[in-house]
C-alpha cells in the first residue's frame, strides 16, 4: 500500500480519536449541566468547528476505499469497460468539486489567519483559520486522491471498487 493511502488511514484514525474526544466533551458538558447546572464553556464552538474538521479528515480514505456516495444501478447494468468510463467521469467530477473548494477557500484561509478571525464570545474564542486550513488541505488531498484513483483504475490496480488500491487480496 502506498504512502498517500497509509496517510489517509492515519488521518482517518486522528478523526476517530477526535470524535471520541468530542463524545467525552459532550458527555461532560451534559453531565455538568444536569448535575451541577454548570456546562463546559465553549462546548458549542468546539463541536461546531470539530464536525467540519472531522468530516474533511475522513474524505481521503472514503475516496480511496470507494465509500463516497454513489449509485450502482447504472454501473451494474453495463459492461466492465463502460463501468470504468463511469468511474472516470465520477472521479473527474470529484476532482472538479475539490478543485472548486480549493479555489473557494484558499483566500478565506489566508484572510482568517491574517486578521485573527475567531468564533465565539466570552469564555472561549476559537480561531477559524485552523479549520479553514484543514478544509483547504483535505480538499487538495481529495483532488489528489481522485487523480490517483483514475491512475489506479486505468493501470488495472483497482481490483475491487470497494477497497483501497493494493489492499484487496
């Protein structure tokens, strides 16, 4: 298995631990609110930014493992070569989507970093540039993953559409 796929698995693992941390935070916040009438300040802002970050951290592995949303009704009804063409068109649309995200976010990442933009008032102010930067980085990785999937598919290394290249037995 190559480096980008291993990296996407490691990033996915980070998102899993981040999700576990959020679950613990939510439990503690609800418990504090219910038992002591004292919620954890800033929980809303942390969760709000974390959900976006976690989602984007999971995208590269979802692309490599064929887990992105797709409809197989047409793919199952056509011959192998036509399925490959359909996959390539789908991958191309994925590339266009992520390139569009990159083009639409790089300026806002820079601006958020430059002016010190944040969310939240009072107890916790969360800077927005890390999450925006993560969306940008994962969009670049997502576009790369789709380009790689086209390469793997046309090179014959995509043995199973539902498994990462090189991981099928």
